[in-house]
C-alpha cells in the first residue's frame, strides 16, 4: 500500500440499508475495476456499525475519471437506490505519512 | 460529523496482534480524550481484517497537540509494544466533500 505523499485519498463512509441484492458482488466488482484504473494506488476497507473505504489515487484527474467510469456510475445509482441509507465522500490531499511495523 | 472543507483528516489504518490487555478500554479512553481536545471535529472507526479510524481536526496544530498529549503518548507506546503488529498514519487536507442521505 502506498505511503509517501503527495497523493490523494478518497474517504468513503457509509451506513447500509438491510437490502442485499448483489451488494457483495458489486463491491468486489468495483474493487477489481478500480484496480484497473489509471492512477489507482490502493484501497482499504472495514465495516462494523459504519463502513469506511479509503482509496488512494495519483491525482484528482484519476479520481474524476473513476467517478465517471460507466459501470461505477451504475453502481453509484444502485447504491443510492438500494444499499446505502447515507454516505459521505471526502477528497483529501495526503500531506504526511508514516508507519510502524514489528 | 463535519463535512464542509477545509479541515484535516488523520487516517489511521492498523493490524492487531492477538494481545488484548486493555485494548478496548484504552480505545474508548482515547476517543473520550480526543473529544476534549481543542480543534477536534469528529471520529469514525471500523474494524474487520484491518482497522480504520479517521479523525477530523481543525488544523495541523490540533493534530500535533493531540499526538503529544501525555496519556495519548502512553497509549501510542502501549500500541507499539502490545496491540499493533503494524499501523500507518496519513495526515490529509480535506479539499472537497459531499454527502447522500435518504
């Protein structure tokens, strides 16, 4: 996973509905598709009460292109209609980063 | 939870050891303490395979002060010694944000 700045992070936080209807399949599909995008650097996810997905991108252009990718547009529509009761998207410039490893 | 930029996000991603030894208690304690800090704006967390905690802050000074807070310094040391096999910290300027709500 990328560490050293500068690059961009998209923080996607969400609350789910009870509706499944292909959610798991689509999540995997979107992750696979994102990995193929120009400028994609990595993605990390976890869900408990809320879901948090952080994806990392080379620049704003890569983020804009991903937002407009046709299958992803379809997934966003399904998300608003079926899967999410709410979500927030924050687009962030990563300025500093460090890590600890045992 | 704060939405409109500009402000800062600290993305903390981690993998845990098997060691408990007060981890849950300390997590709650740190969240309570963070809420009392000048410039604290909010926090969101989820853990599955990895843990992701995103905290939001007014500016870099607030983040630096929190990093140096005495009890938090102790928690960081315990974290490296006992609780985490690895972690990453990314300090980010939130440039744009939007939300969806049903």
